[in-house]
């Protein structure tokens, strides 16, 4: 139960701060409207840091991400009996975080007309150029680097290590995230995408589920490759 609650609240904080940044940048008449990619990468990094701290306070290891939990379990770094509670917490927390942002920013969604672009990108990732294979490879590479570095941090939920994880997210976002928006995390993408799909978002566009396989399977493959190399070749 501690794992479920930790992942639930940690991922909730991650998405509230991360998607909140996306809303502030993309919606009309916010003070953050039009901010740049560095601002976005910095904010997502700090969102992950705060999410890990919250998760750890509930007794979770602060994965917040199926692309961490599943590879860790596959290679004996995490107990299988905790996988389902962690995954449920991650997806539920991501959905709830997105739902809060939809409600909070409703007046700004009303001020952002559909002809100005699809607002699904506030919640879910979208490629800068639609090229499915290249987009998939981008997510594999970015998540591989993220998880491989994470594996070498040991217990990253303790002390100042969550801040290091946030810095890692920032540099991955700046260096590798400009092609797809760096999902790195199936729950971070699918939970908010589902919230955008079913909730009454003003001026809502398509949820773009045709693309959603990329942020689901790209991060999982990248994480599995990282865990394989770490456990078999390190």
C-alpha cells in the first residue's frame, strides 16, 4: 500500500507541476505564455524532483515511471509483487494530476481557440516531425540514457539524489527531448492523454491516440536495454 500511495501522490505532483508548466506556456493569457524550451525542461526536471521526494515520504522508491519499474523488476532489481501497485499508482496519479490542471486552467483553455493548435501537447507528447520509426528511436535513446544514469545513482530517493534526478531530466530534455517532447514515461503520457480524452476541455482537439504507441513502447524498450547492460555487462 505504501508503494501505491507513494507512486500515486508522487506522480500526481509530477504531472501537476509538469502539465501545469505546459498549460502556462501554451495557453493564452497566462503569465508564462510563450516561454522557451529551456524553461520547459527545467520545470519538468524540478517536477520530477518534487515527485520523488513526495513518493519517498510515503515509503515508495520514487519510480513514478513504468519504464523504471518494469525493467528493474525484469532484471531482479525490484520485487515483482510490488510492480502492479506501483504501476496503478503511476497511471492513476498521472490521470488525477492532469484532471486538476484541466479544471484549474479552464478559463485559459476557453481563451485558446482550436485553430491556434491542438492543446493535447500540454498533457501528452507529440513529435516535432511525424516520423514514427525515428520518433520511436528518439524515445528509446532518451529513456536509455535516463534509466542507465538512474541505475548508477543507486537509491535515488534519498538525500539530495532526487535533485540529481531532476538535473538528469533537464539535460535529457535539452539534449534529446526536442524531437518528441521526451515522454520517457508511459504513465506520464497515457494518464494525461486519457484525462484529455474523457474530460470536457474547452476547445479540445484530438487526443492523437495513433501516436501513443511511441511514448508507451519507446521508453519501455529504452529502459529494458539500460537495465540489461547494467546488470549483465557492468
